[in-house]
């Protein structure tokens, strides 16, 4: 058993390694077994001996048939008669021929002449790395890095074909005349599934601990050997020194390598880390692959290296991923044009797919508020109020009735001719300030409570006709019988003809104190078949209550305040099952995200800085929105209390958002880091980053497409006899009043839409991560999420437009997943934001409508976002290039 370093280990199987050196004048004519000029196998003319070793001789020769130089490797005559070794020799050729790469010496064929077996391979005009290092010492840093990358590439090509080299050492690396490295000599190579335990093969000085211990070789064994070679390349010194096989075994299994910088202080720290990691005694701690090692070297892709190593890359590493993101002008213009065209399509579809399109709101809120105030004066309430508030809401119960009784194709003309409108106007006034006690700081039908004497609450339709009136009567001392109230005034305010109504028994109790009440039943002239119930009450001769109800299940103020599911039917058994599934996903998502966030926090995982920035941003969104829309009373302590309540609410939801982010971010950063790249850059302040712009532009175009698809789905009943549904009027309790409010409310609405997109997208990604953790299969997690997302859009079980909502969800869910994994989280955020703008805001081509500016603002914001992404995605290039298709 040889003991000299650099010599292949022969027992139990010998190596086919020959010491191949540089061809020079002396070696050219060292004839060896064949003299120069000899023709072998009637094809190869010997030029000279390149080198010899324990495994035979290598000659330079000319291939007379192809007219090119080759190298011929001959086995010693003793081995030529060994059937086992001949099988191994043939296996070398088979294995080597599997690998074709510029950094691997090609093996061509096998032959035999006069009992001598040989193989033909690529001739490399240069010298081997061992000779080069003995001649000049360590390589310069730039050249060493180049050689290291080339060896990684060649070894990666071999491993990709399932070939383990098992004898990587400087003498088996050739440096050609252009300075390129080529991996040679696959004499000990085996297929990765053929590496058996108990076999010791290789050169002791360059064998991995597991190899020299006879535990078989793996990819990590080759990487250990490569690390030893690179150690010499960078330092000019061997990693270990020994004089016997036992000493080499002890060195590889027990000794720790000296730091590279001990030999050369100018070695890059990244290089030292990468090489020392290759030299770990435990194979599992070494790089997982040659590409991972290459990525860890300076100028490589550290993100790819971390992923290949099974590590979690840092947020900074994710943000610094080697992705530029610049778009060709043609693509950028196409995406921007798509947003513009889809905006036009969305406005075109709006009349068939939204409440304001099917039943335009004719009167402005200011006009309706003055109408309500004038109605109160007619009823005898002439005192100027100390405070008032008004807003719009949707009459979903009327829409449910309409969907059951009117053919889908008749919806538009029916709503145009209908006595009633699906949008209602609420007005409240009080002799004392209306103290808002809701979380949003808004007045609603029941907050503050209707208990102050002289307080009035009124509900009108969008044309200004009275639907409901209630007033809290003042205390009146009855010195004489009260006068009979004039009920006709209330009928007139409601647009009803008293002659078409007859008295009936009261069907419900008035919600305010009264001393007289009346009830009627009848119909209107336009809709004689629709029976209406009207009830009124008075106190001391003054009207305190009036309400008209149609055949649809009316929901009074109390139920609205309690959050009853408006327009919902009694769910069926499948509906209950779906409801339970959706509820479980929501509840499990919230609780699971909190637990997973806590787990990540305890283990030190997660981008805490990014999560904090996101939570602060969301908190500011919530608080600014609240400041813009909070109903002001002018009372300091009440205002201060409201402010504290708003801060508490903002902190709560910021904490929830923080938990979503901390739950999903570490997992996504490890498994799907490219999903977070542009998001991490934006969160780190990269507002001018090209990739950020690209993803925002793609997201804006996708969101515009989603918005148009939803509107198209809800427009289908206009042309086809399918159940009718209308785009929900609201995504939150405050949505309608903000959408039809003034500039401050509109700005608050835009902020709310941002917050809604943030919360929903992060919740969905956190849910996907939780499902992936529980189910352990990405496809299974995405399948369950798809079912959740599709059914979550249906609304309450039994909702009138549930089937259309489900159809929308089935289309939207896969598009959202595609944009998430194909482009990234930021693109989904942008898509969600633009989609809400496109399918919730009142879009119209009729600019005479008082709310046209609100829809126009939504389009302008979406286009502004797209233009912002468009400019960034061009990476500073001119808007128009000489060729838009470059």
C-alpha cells in the first residue's frame, strides 16, 4: 500500500490515475512502450509520452481519421489480463462518456492493440494543476476564483449525470493553454447508486473521512476533495501533511484545517467560509452540491447557495437576490396599455354589475340631508340640531326579494321603473352631540343610542322619499287632550297615496314612546300587486314614528347594528358544512398564525425589523383613516377617549397583521424566497427599485383583469337566464359612507383599501403556510386553500348571489396563486388593491352623476400606480426605444 501523498490507493482496487504532466521536449521523446511515429490501431500516430503512473502510460497522438490531437491512456500489461479490472476500465469509459462539459476532459472510445487496452480522450494542451502549483505556488485571487468556479461547474456536470469522481486532486485537473480548468481521470468514478460501503478508493491525501474509513462515497465526498484542492489553489499549501495511510486517516477524521488566512491574509472571507465548509468532517454540514458551493463563492448567488444548503436566507439576502427586473419597453407599454384598456372595460361593465349602475343614485347626500331636515320640520321638529350625521347603505333585503321575483334579464329595466331603490340614505340629528362609540368613530343607526329627547333618525330612499322616521319625544305635560296627528303629511313625505291604503291591525310595536298609533295596508299605483305595510305613531299629537315595509324581510335599525347577515336565507345542510369549513379556516388561520408567529419568535426566526415596519405602516393607515372620518363632537375628553379607542383598535389589528407576517415570512423566505424579493426591497426602502416597479406594474395589470372578470361574471345575468347577483356594496361597514363622502372620506377610503389588501393577502399567505406545515405537501396546501378561497367569496350560506360569488372565487383563486408564486407577494398586494378599486367603486361614463368623481378617483389611483411601476420597470431607459420589440 503506497503511502506517498498524491499517489492513488491501489488495494483493494487500484486507481487508473496517471500522472499527466506538461508535454515538453524531454517527455515528447521518452518513448515508454511506444516509440514516436508508431501508428496504433491503424488510426493513432504516437507523438510522445505525456506521463506514466501506477495505472499505465498516457501518450499524445494524432487521430489520423479526424485530424486532431488526442490523448491515449494505456493500461499496464498485467492489468490487461485482469477481467475484473478490465470491467472497471470499461466502466470508466462508460461513466466518463456520460459527462459532456467544457470543464471536463472528454473521453471518446476504448480500444485494444496487441493485448494492450487503451482509451482515447481529449488532449489538453497545458499542464496539470499539481505541476502548476509546484511551479508558481498559490494562484492569484482572481485566477483562483476562476479556477474554483470552473471546477465546480465540471463537477456539477458529472454529478448531474449521477457520476461520482472519487479521485479529485490537483494532478487530475488540467489547465489548458487558455487557462481553463478541466477535470480528468474518471478511473475510480462510479454511478452514485453503485458506491458501496467497505470500499476504499481514491488518493489518501484527498479522500473524505467517510471514504478513507470505508463508508462509501457521496456527492459530499467529492466536495470534500474539491475543498482540499481549492485550499491548495488559494494558499499554495496542502491542508494536511502525513507520511502513511494511518496518518492520513487520522488527519482527515480528527485534525482541523488551518484557516486559509493564516497562510495568506488577502483571501476573501467568503472564499474561506466556503472552503472550510467543504472540509467539515460531517458530510451533512458540507455544501449540498457543487452549484451551491459555486454560489457561496464571491460573485455567486448567496440566495441560491442558502436554498441549496437547506438554510433560511436572511431578509437582506432575499432582497439582494440577483434579479434585476427591468422590462423591455414593449412589455412595459403592453402592461400599461392593458391597465388602461381594462379600466375602460370595467367602466363599460359597471351599469350591469353594480348597484349604482343598475339603479343610479340620483340625489347627492347633501341634497338628501336637506330633504330629511325639511321633512323633520314638516313633522313639527323645527329646532336647529346641535349635531347631525348622514350616510348611504344598501338595502340587501330588497335585492334578495328582487332576485327571487324578477327574471335576470329584466333586472335593469325593473330597477329603472321600480318604486324602490336598492340604496338607502340614513340621517340622524340630535339636540346634543352625537357621540360616536363605534370602533371607526362613526355614527350608525344605533350608535349613539336613540334615547336623547328630540333625537331624530330617518331613512330615505335614494330619490328622497321617506322609508322610516323615528323621534324621541320630549316630555310634555298634558293639560288637555292632544290633537289628532295629520298622518297625510307622513304619507306625502313617503310618496304614498293615502287613498290606496286601508286601516289594518298593527303588526309590530313602534321603537319609541307613543300615545297613539295607526297601521295601514295598500299598494302604489306603479306596483299594484306589491302589498305594503305602513305603521305610524304619535306622542302628544306629534309624529314620532313612521315606517313602510314591502314584502321583503325588512331589517330594522337594531338588526343592522347587531351585524345580522343581510339578505341571507336559511342555509341548507351543504351550506352549513361550507360555513363551518370557512369558519374553521378563518379561526384556524388567526389562531395558527399567532402560535406559529410565537414559535418563530422564540427560535429567533422571522424578519422582526420588516414586521415592525409593516405593523407601523398599517397602524398609521388605520389611524389616519380614522382621523379623516371620525365624527367630531368638540368635547375634549370624549374626543380623547375616542382617540384612545382608535389607537387601541389600530394596535390590535397591527398586532394581528404582525402575527400574520411573522407566521408566514420565515417559511416563505426559506421555501419560496423569490416570492419575497421585491417585497423585501420595498420594505427596506427600495421605492425606486426596478424589480419593485416591475411587480407593481404586473400586479396592477392583474388586478385590473380580476376586477373586470368579476364585473363580467356579475353582468352575465343581463344576457343569460341565470340567477342574479350584484357586486357587494361594501367590504366593511364604513365602505358605502366613505365611497360617497367628501374628499376626506374618499382619501380615507383609499387608505382602507390599502389596509384591506394588506390584511387579506397576508392572511391568505399565512394560511397557505399553515396548511403546508400541517399537510406537509405544497400541492395539498394549495388545494385546500383553493377550496377556501373559492367558497369564502360566496358570502353567508344562502346568500342570493352566492353562486355568482362562487364562480368569481373559482376564477380569482388560481390567478392569485399564480401571481404569488410566479411574480411575488408584492404583485399580489398590488393586484388586490387595484381589483378592489375596479369592482367596488362607482364607475360611470356619465360624468353628470354627482358621484362620478369618486369612480374617476379610483381609476386615476390605479393608473397612477401602474405608471409608477411602468417608469421604474424601464430602469431609466427612454420611454420609446428605436425598436419597441427589443
